[in-house]
């Protein structure tokens, strides 16, 4: 099944909140405690949070959808960076989230979302694209390495009251 990818507007905030929570649960249930996952969903994945994120000048989001009827199966979001001092610098942007339901892994949809995020970061004259990833997320780490990301550090990431030491990766966007 082919997923198509399109850029979001503020009108997509409710859909983004839904796919944000659903893909987070699918990816981390059985791996991160349920109460921590649910607390994280309640704190970050609600329509007004996405609406306000999309009002920020550097934020862009994309939805992956399938027919019939453009059902959402994944999303990606580019934002201003939110990393501890010393890890990010002027000119960085963050690939805050890139999530696809597992049924669509390997379909090329995440590569399309990544290409769009990189193109948008370049268009915004960003020098680097940063991201944080769970240290045990081998599939995501392999995907990021294939795209060209390299590790530049570690940050503490909280999901509910669980803390993880996430590798922080960077992709240089200097002219090729
Ligand atoms: C991360 C994600 C967007 C990548 O998309 P994808 O469609 O799975 O990516 P691809 O299939 O193009 O690439 C994944 C690569 O990892 C490899 N891989 C898969 N499982 C692996 C594993 N357990 N260990 C190492 N490599 C693995 C795949 O073989 C593939 O490499 P290949 O193309 O050379 O064969 C997707 O897996 C996803 O949504 N995961 C769940 C949510 C998530 O973790 N998001 C990122 C949070 S930081």
C-alpha cells in the first residue's frame, strides 16, 4: 500500500494529535511503562498543542496518508531546536518527530518525509538538522545513519516520569 505525503496546515492539528498519540503508543507500548506513555500523550498530543506549534515560524509538519479517504498513517514535524545548552547552536533546526505505523515501515514514506524535512530546513537556511532518538531504537538509528546523521551527544529525555539517555544526532546541511 502506497502512502502519499503532504504538508500540513493548522487545520490538520487534530489529525496530527491523533496520529501523534497513536504512533507513539504503537512504537513504545511494551517497552516504556503504560502510565508514562499515557502521561506523555496527554501532555503533548492534543490539538491545541499542534495548532500552536504550527503557528511558530520555523515549524512545518507533514502527514503520510493512504487511500481510501486519505487515512493518516504517519507524520513528521520540523521545529526550532529544543536541546540542552552546548548541543544546539544558531542555525540548527530539529526533526522533532518522524513516526509511521509499522505496517508502512520500509515503504519509502519515511524517506519522503525526511527528504521534505531536509529540503524545508535548507530552504530556511538551517546549517544542521538535529534529532534525539531512544538508544534502543535500532530501526530508527539505522534509518538516520543511512540518511547521513552522526551522533554529536546525549540528552536526557522524559516520557512521563521515565528518563532516557537519548543519543542526539546531527545532519550537516552545508552546501554539497
Ligand atoms: C524510524 C522510522 C520513521 C523509519 O522508517 P522506516 O520506513 O522503518 O525506514 P526504512 O525501512 O527506510 O529504514 C530502516 C532501516 O533499518 C533497518 N532495520 C530494521 N530493523 C532493524 C533493526 N532492528 N536493527 C537494525 N536495523 C534495522 C532496515 O533494514 C532499514 O535499512 P535498509 O533499508 O538498509 O534495509 C520508522 O521505523 C518508524 O516510524 N518507527 C517507529 C517510530 C519511531 O521510532 N520514530 C523515530 C523516533 S526518534
